[in-house]
C-alpha cells in the first residue's frame, strides 16, 4: 500500500508543478493589440490597422480556498478604462490528468460582476465570496498544455455556447502564454454547420 501511495504521489507531482508554473506565467499585466479579422456583419478584412484596439488584461492570484489552492482573478478592459471591465473571471487551475503536462482551467463568471471589480486588491471581499456569487462555465473550460517554456491550448469541442442573440453559435478559443508572449484567437462559429461568424486575434505589444 505504501509503495502504491508513493507511486501515485510521484505521478501527481509533475502535474502539480505544471499548475504552479502556469499560475506564475499567467499572473501579471498584459497589454494586447486586438483586431477583428472577420465578421459576417462587416465582411472580411474590413478593418484597417488603425482600428486595432488596446486590451489590458490583469491576472492575479486570489485566496478562495473552497475553490482550490490555485485560483486566479482575471479582469480585462479596453484602452485605459479600468472602471468598465468587459470581462471578469475566476480561473481555478488543477491538473488535467491527460494529456501529459496539461492543466485544466475551470472558468467562473460573476452573478454581479461590478460588485467584484478589482478583486485582486480586495482580499476582505474575496473572503466573502460564495458559490451563489459565481456562474460556472464547464463547457468553456480550457485545457492548457506545457510545451517547452510556454502553455498552449484552449476550449475542447463545440460545447462552449455563445450567448449572443440570434442563431445558435459556439466559441473556439485558443491561448498561448509564455514569459514574453500572450496570444489569443477567438472564433465564433454557427452551431448548425460550423460556418465562421467572427474571428478575433489579440497579441501582446
């Protein structure tokens, strides 16, 4: 029994190291240039370079013990308007099991986003966070795999539903994170036939 326990702990150790490595890499402030490459509403290649917008992404560890040992708060806003975030997430990192060297990122949005703004600077508020304050998005969880000095991956399958009105659509999201690189690629596709509806690319300046 002791030998079996030792083998299980040894197998889990590398995965735990990947989780810690991803938390270190992801944490920080990133300024990205974001451009819509294609949209059915505006046609392809309809955006001159001057239409690129700057997106600031802030990621920081927060203490939410009941959600796990490795929890990050992500806040994203356009240009220089931190009082109007377009995205706020809690990211719970855990070993994915398969594939090797992979981390599962569980995504949670907030039931009342503005109440939790700048959560990384408000530990007393974070201590009051409860399940009722979060909205789980299991179909939009990410799987990020360590490849050399970076993590890369994204959503799996066609299950991450886009909640916009109109035809049913799903999101395909790709992400690459390293010490120097922060790159994301978001595609919105029609659920009925997989036809591309919108494509957005962002990369750090």
